[in-house]
C-alpha cells in the first residue's frame, strides 16, 4: 500500500487550530470576566465613597449614620446622590491604578460607562418614622446593660398597673382640681367657713391647689424663653404630606409596630442624647433647650413644654403617692385618727367619708408637690415611697405647715432623677408622637450648625439602591445593581 505524505503536517495544523480557538475563547472569557469584575468593583468603591459622606453632625450628636442628600444645600434630592455617584465613577481609572492598562496602545477592556442612577432610597422618615427609631436603637443596643432595661420595664409596669392615663395629664390634673373644688363646695359648715386651715383637710387642700402648680416652676429668670417654629419641622411636614418617602420595603416587624423592648431602648437613647430642664445650660443653643419636655408636651416654647411636663409629672406622683397611702396600714391609721379627731365628724358622722377622702388627697397632693419640686432641683425621688420616706407629716399638712419652696438638701439621694421620670413619661407616649417629636428635635438642633440650615430628616437616607450600566467596545455590556445601607439586618 502506498503511504500518504504530509499527514503529520495536516494533523498538526488541525491540532493547532483547535488550540488557538481554545486559547482565544479562554482569552475572551477572561476579558469578559475581568470586565464584569472591574465594573462591580468600580460600583462598590463608588457607592462606598458615597455612603462615607454621611452627615457628620448627625452622627456626632445622635450616633445616627445617614446620607444627607442635600449636601449642605437648600434642596435634598436623590439626584444629588446620583451626581456624587457619577463623580466617583468618573474616577474609576484612578481607583484601579495600573490595572488593565492598555498594552502597546491596545485597550483590552474597552469599558465605557453609559448611566448611573439611584433606583431605590430609604429615608429616615419611612415606615412612619420606624427607620429613624431602628437607627437609634441599633446605635445603643450593644452598649445597653440588660439589667438597666429590666429595671426600666419594672418601673413601667408599676405605672401601668394604676389605670391612670398619664398621656392626658392636662385633663387628669384638671379633674383633680375639680375634685378639690367639689370637696370645697361640700364643706359648708359654719365653723369652717372662715379662713382657718388648721385641722380642716378641705381648706388645707384648697390652699395647696391655689399655690400648687405655679409654685413648682422656678423663677422665670431661670426658665428658657426660647421658641421654635414648628411649621417647618418634620412632624408638620408629615402631617401636610410634604416629606420625601422611600421605595424600599424595610419594616420593623409585624404590623410595623414598635415592640416594648425597642421602646425601652429608644427611651434610654433619648435620655442620653436629648437635653432637659436639669441639663447644663448651653447659652449658645438657639433651638429649644428642653428637648425631652418638647417630646412630652409638643408645644412651640420651652416654657409651655416645661409646664405641661410638670403637670404630667405631678399627676404621676399623685397616683403613686395615693396608692402608697391606701396600701400602707400605718398611713391609713394616721388618716383615720386625724379624721376622727375632727369635731365636725363627731357632730356629723355622715361627712366622715368626705373628710377622709379630702385628708388623703391633701396629704398626697402636698407630698407630690414637694416631690416634683425636689426633682426640678436635681434631687432623686423613689418611685414607690415608704412611709418613712415621706417629707410631710399629716399633722403638718392639716395645720397648713407646707412650704413647697423648701427642699431638704439631706433628702433625695436614692431613687430616680428628673430625667429618669421623663423616660417613664416617654414610655407612656403614643408611638407616633414619640417618634415625630423626637425627629423634630433632631432637625432643630442640627439646623443650628453652620452649613446645615436646610437640614431635613426625610432627605437623609439610611439605605440606597444604585444601578450602573457599562458597555465594552468589543460588543457586550453589563449592568450592576447594588444596595448599600447603614441599617443592621
């Protein structure tokens, strides 16, 4: 058989063609993979750079990380964020350095950017302010002592067991005043129509009411006269539906409701980051000084918020002190003894219940006035006082020997301070009021710093979603979608 010459050349050529094709395919695959990797890395670096531009004052004062989309200008918009993203994307060659540098004039990537846009945002005002609360809770949760949370919850339970609506403190204090007036009208005996107080619980109570609330407030010279304009605060903008809302589905959990655990943590957060009446005075502060009182009262002036807070605090102490009198056999015995010693009760036994009620209320009211005054002076008051911890004796109250202005410096070393009582009042607030008014105070304070005059919380983003499209001159494209957030999972 005749041999065929050149078969090795043909065989080698075929093998070489296969290897060249495989090598070319591998090179193209590497180029495509490198192209995608570089696109993703560019977007990651650019978005990380954008997220690093969080509002510094918001973080320094309130430990909240959020991207202020106004960038210290008058208008907050996601377009501003997109512009910053475009800026950082334009620097991608600087970010990568010598990577994929053209060899002998040949660009093996051929990458060009087509578009960069912000597709999703999550504002601090989203979920009815739930995102703001989550950011606040996340910032303090790891630092909070579990024992403190347990003690706060026990104090909260103590208040909620009394069936007293502390939220409507104004109406309830007026109800107490109305009860005093009612008792005073019932007292129509000739022997007690004069001005004498001694031995008469009803007239003693009437005297306390007249000198009550106003005597609790310190000298007007010591009360802040600062007033804020609420119309441009976030709570009013939400009411008018003038806030920027995000399009990310981020929730706090079931029904978007704040759990009692988160409420406790958030109340402690407010205590650590907000000012109140007993806080050191900052003379340069231009926003409201009594921030915790604003959250409780919701009024435009420091003075009105302090007045509302004091009234609710007084109601709280009246409820607790009244419960202490009724549950303490020793105190009940003193009340009965004082009422029975009154000659009117001998002549008219039917007035015994009225005088007993008035005696308890007079003692409770006087002690509560003292408690609130002591708290305003920086003293501590036990939430549940024992009979040995009471400042006023019943005989002293019935004799009119009550001077609320006198605070014993040797007392008030145990218990809760003024701001800790405010924490309990905050726990009793409606969730919406608690959240919106807290955000009001954040906005008001940040606006006092240079460059933040137009600061708005709804313009602060806790998370953003971006989409960047790339194209290669070798005929393929790639789109990168990425989400960055400050929120914890």
